[in-house]
């Protein structure tokens, strides 16, 4: 029964993961439609809505991590999705730009609960092998990044940009309610939550912040890529919102298989070399995107996402396997607050940059430098592997007895 409960919760968290990213990425192919409908002066003003959402999402991730280590995580996840989805649904009911920004704040606030909470809950259901469930849950990221832009672009061409916001928002609310009914907290979690959690020592805080400063370049490049690709295809190649949404969404599908496979192929000491390889290859592929025929862009981007999104599953597994279970929510929250805040600026940066390209934005050559910069950031993020190694030994380096003894003897982390 316990195994069935854990499997159901893992499946539901994967669906929540998908909807969280679908809601956060659905506006990307709608930039130009929204700019024209709202009569804004540039793409950067629409991209700012996504940026505000992401910045709030990131800034509140550490407080969300504290809640995840001390409260019922099932409730946090259900409430988080419902609030996030409600904010997106309300976007579909207004043409006021200021209100759209405010709803971006609301969506980011509730959305921030997902990653710290899910990354604490899922490994707690599978304490003997916490890394692999992270990879399985990662399937949801590819599904969400595909479904959100694809659905939004397709529907927007027929009924305008607001209807898909309402429809996806209502779907998220329904799924959030179902999660509250069917999801389960991990066995024994109530007793642990009642106790004082292990503190995060200053040493551990410094290590996580150092990782975020370097690996955050990958996060910036990854989020920026979706916005840059959307603008690139519509301005330099004349794609409409439906076609753009298809490309931006479809390029994520490969990661549905890449995430669990990447974690499975990189156990123990293989995690960090695999992370570096993924970041290096991903960076090189990103540089090539505007230099190839547009007919091959989707294939190139899909290959890039195998390595890009695969690096998230590997990186999160590598970090979480090296830290005490009682601090996993705060570790991910602290990482996202730092790296995510920086990365969330990227949609506005891409909008501002492409607005200032002028007539060069109408030619593929105008995008050589933006894509090259993002590719270089991916490669630079590879230097984070040594910092992750300092969090603690890889699971394979520990015997079972040491793993069992770790929980009662670690009075402080770092």
C-alpha cells in the first residue's frame, strides 16, 4: 500500500510539474499578439510580465523551501497550483497592462511553492533511491514546456490570446483540487515536521550560493532561449503565433525521455561528469541555432533540450543526494532564489535586446551574438560541478550503514 501511495504521489507531482511550467511558459509565443492587442511600444513590455512572474517565483523560493521543510507538503503543492492557475485564468479577463503585471506577481508567488516542495516530498517517498524519482518527475518539465506554448499558440490564432489563459488556468485549478484529494505526504513526515528541522549552517549556505552563482548561468540561458527563439522565428522568419508555439513547445518533448534516462545513466560518481558534458554540448548547439536553415531549427532545438533540461534533473539529483533529507526544501529554495532571480530577468533582456536590433532583427544574422552569448553561459555553468561536489560525498561513496547513521548524527549542516 505504501508503495502504491508513493507511486501515485510521484505521478501526480509529475503532472503538477507539467502544469506549473505550462502556465509559466504559455505567454512566450503570444508576445507579438499581446503587444499589438494591448498597444504596447515593444516586445520588452510584454516579456516583462513573464519576467515579473519569474522574479517573484524565484525570490520566494527560499521562504517556500522553509515551508516545505516544516509544513504539510501535499497541501502546499495543491494550494500552489490552484493559486498559480487562478492568476493565469484572471489574465484572460483583463486588458489592463498594470493588472497583468500584478497577476504575474500573484502567479509567481504561488508558483514558487512547487520546486522546493516537490523536491522535498518526492525523495522522501523513495529514501533508498532519491535521485531516480527526481528524474521521473522531470518528465513533467518537458511535457509542460511543450503543452503550454503549443496550446496557447494554437488557440490564440483562432480565438485570441486571452482564451487559452482562461482554459489552462481552469485546468490547473481542477488538477490542484484533485491533488489535494489524492496526493499523500511521505510516511513518517508528520513526526519529522513537528520536530525542529536541521539548521542550514553558514558553510552550507555559502556552498549553495556559490553553486547558484555559476549554475544560474545555465538557468538564464535556458529561460532566455524560449523567448529568443519565439522572437527570432516571428521576426526573422515570419512565423505566426501558432507555428511559433509549436516549435517552442515541441523542442521540449525530447526532455521527457532525457530527464529520467540522464539520471539513470549517471548514478553516484557519474552525476557530475554527466552534468558537465550536458552543459558543454548544450552550449555548442545553442550557438548554431541561427546559423542553420530554419527547416532544421526544431531538430537542433530539440537536441539542445535533451542536454539542457537533462542537466536540471542531473544537477538537482546530484545536489539533493549530497544533503540531509530535512534540508532539501531549503537547499532547492535557496538555489532557486539566487539562480532563478537572475534567470528570470532573461525574458525582458531578450525583449529589450531584440527591440534594439532594429532592422537586424529581420535577418537571422542579427541573432548570431545573442545565441552565442547564451551558449557561452551554458558552457560557463559547467564550472559548478566542483562546487556541487563540496556539498558532500556521492551516494555510491557511502556505505548503507553510513547512510543510516547520517540522519541522527548530523546536528548541523555545513
